[in-house]
C-alpha cells in the first residue's frame, strides 16, 4: 500500500529518497512525491503516476534531509495535488493509513482560517502541526496525533530543523542506520543502504537527524529500541533474468516449499503445538485475499487431522461478526505481510476473547508477529509482485506441517518430493501459454473443481483477475448447473481442475455440460486417464505430474499462476503492478 521513506545524512536526500521509493513500487501506488529541507526552506516535488516521473525534479530538491511517499488513493483521485507530501506553513507531511475524523478536523481548521488544497484525509495532519506549533516540533506532532482517530504512520519535516520526525499508530515504521539514517514503512526500502534496523512500537515517535536518533514512547519518555542486522534475505535480488518479478517468484515456489519445511522445525515445538491443536475446541482461520484462499485449504487439512470444528473467515467480515472462541480455541491469522489491517484486527479480537493466536506470515518482524503467541514462518523471501504466488505456496506448506505434527518428518519428505515436480512446472510454460490465450480471447473465465480443487480454483480465479483484468470466478463444479451455466457460451472459457481420482467422474460431467453449451474448456489434471479421455475433446488440456490428491494443490496452483502470468503478458498488462491494487493493505 502507501509507502514512506525518510533520510537524514550527508548525501543528497532527494537521490536517497528516490531510490527508496523505487524499492516501494511493488506495494502498489498511483502517485509519488518528495520533500527536502535546506537552509530553513522546504522544497517539494510530487506527481500523479510513477516514481520515475519525479526524476527530472530531483535537481530542484536540495538538502541532506527529506521525506518521500508513494500514495495509494483512498480519499481523492490520484493526481498531483492529492499526492503526498502535503505542505502548509513550516511543515511537510507524508502519511500512511486513514484519518477517520478528518472531516471534523478539516471543518475546525477551516473555521480557524486554514486553506486546504487537496481532497485527502491526510492533509489535516500538516494543518494540525501548523496549528499546534509553538517552536517545539516534537510537541506539535504529539498534540497533532492526540487529535487523530484511525491508523497512521507519519513522517514530517519542519523548516529550520535539520532532521525529520516519524510516529506510528497501527501502521508500520522501521528505522535504519547505515551511511546516513533512514525511516521507511517497509524494510525493503532500506535494503542496500542500511546495515541495521529497528521496528517502532505503536505510539513511538522518533526524531531523526544526521547526528543521531532519539526515540520516545507514547508518553514521550525516552526509550531504547534494539537495532538488528539487516539480513540479505530482505532484499529482492532483482528479477534474476526473468522479464517480470511474478515469473521469477513463481519459479521460486519449490525453493519456498523447501525453505519453509526446513525452518518449521526450528521455529516451533512440534509436540507442544500438536497438543495445543489436538486439545482445541475449535480452530478458526482469518485472512484476506490469497491468504484467505490458503485458509480454505487449511480447513480441509486441519479438519482431517484434529477432532474439532475448523473454519475459515474473511478477516474484514470477522471483525464485525467474529467467530465465537474460548480459551481452548486456536485462531490462525494468515498474512503475507503480517501488516494487513483487517487480519490484525480480527486476530486481536480472537486473542482478546481468549483464543491462542498462531500467525502464519512471511515477514518475521511484522505487527502480527508481535501479538501472536506463536509464529509459523513462511520462508518465501522478498515477494515483489503485488499478486501473491510463492507466499501462497509457502502458506500451504505450513498448513500441511501443522496438520501432520504427529509425524511431521513424513509429511516434510512428501512436500520436498512434490517440490521437484513444482520446479519442473514453473520452469516450463508451453501449456500455460495455450490456456492463457484462451482466457485472453474470452469475455469471462470460470475456474471449476471439486473437493480440494475448489480451493485452488478460487485462488486461480483471483490471480487471473488481479493481473490480467479478465473477469473470472472460481467455485465448485457441482454448482455449475445452479445458475452459472446460464452464462456459458462460445465466448466463455472454463478451466476445470481434476486432481482427485475419486472425484474425476463428477468433474468430467461438468466438462460435458459446458461442451454441450458450446463453451470452451481447458482441463488441468494430474490424472493420466482423465487427460487421455478429454484431451481430444476440449480446447486445451495440461497433464501435470502425478502426485497424491492431498498434495496436488502445490502443482495445480503453480500451473494456474503461470496461466495468469501469461494471460497478463498477452493482454499487455504489467503483472507486477496491477492497477488499483496494493501489496500490503494496511488501511481498513
């Protein structure tokens, strides 16, 4: 989502901030801007569009201190005026999050004579700073935050002050130290420039200057926060010769499976966790988007392993209609970034109601890890493409291991064996190209399956719509005749997953129903007999490696990710930066 960077050092701030913003592009955004401070004056450049459009203006941004921002529009359209930083009086401000009471504050400030330039909720922050400022920068920021309702990460400049201030409430801020001092909303912005980092706690404020950093808690008491070495694994390493990050990351699915299996045993006490899950009166999972789709697979896996009800809940709904839990319940919060606002809130509600909280996340320093009782790490490494691919595969691996805690080594060996098949699929692509072309030529695409294939169908549909903008839907094949068949004709493609021998015949029935309505069909299957039966009757067929049905989602999900990727490329889309979407949705 929105991204913040800050710099205070000896080098040109604009260049440092520009590079930091480039590293945050993967989060999704629609405008960008930079403010620097030099000799008591603030200089600002901001543009609707890509970070690269700021490049010509860098020469007009002097100084060795500054802040920058990539904005994902919430209040007000994406244009130059609504882009951050917002400036007023002696101040410039960038903000991630939502100010829920901005309309009330805006009206109050207008009554005081303040003139607003933008449509954003964020602009009230800079006006409040100006209103409360009496010569003490940090006190003005403290008083400003006391008036805000919502969530925020804020970085601010004050003309005449050789540094910047940052503060957070329910939105991340990370400090970095290297050749200069840095702040960012995401650790990737620090990679290659900082050698150590620390994560601010909620309510913290930091005053950062070229000479040093002071950190204060919510009571403005000076505190020390530990800095840790910035590991190379937090860097993205470029596209590794691939035309897009999405393809590179799909090709890292197998590596993610292996790394997640290896880390699992050192991260959790298998015996202790098995007792916790085995004695639970219920297991509830919460997540959003792809993480929720992974939770759907977890319901089948955990439901077959533990003698209690298991359910998955969309986190944005679970916040308002939370599943009932007790002190014997286990809540599993699933989030790639560990910062997803709705998932964090749903997890807190379950934890506060007494549930034991497990976090399944790819980011070990994230907010979800600080509220969880136990963290189950997804070891996908940096995932730059907005659409989640390898992190989904890593989440599946985590759930397999959680479902087999009585014999985890046996399941680990099975996953590692399937990883070899996943690697072969990810480095191929001929069949993906054929099916992707069918999708691009269609007005709609339906993904169908039965049993565990339904979970992958739902995720495959999400991937296609995210990166290619083609309308798609994923649902059980048995529901085809209960309404959706009315939409099927020669302009519609149905991608049918058939990876369970016990359900194959029923799935073939769905294929017959589509063909009889002149619909196009692409079959993706691990079953050689089904492939032989259908390959000459459908528009495309892809025979995947034969794997046990309960492990098939690793290979079928990888295949559907490749189809979505190829469809995006054929349709002329940028699969790494789909329009209107953000990587880490930190607003509610």
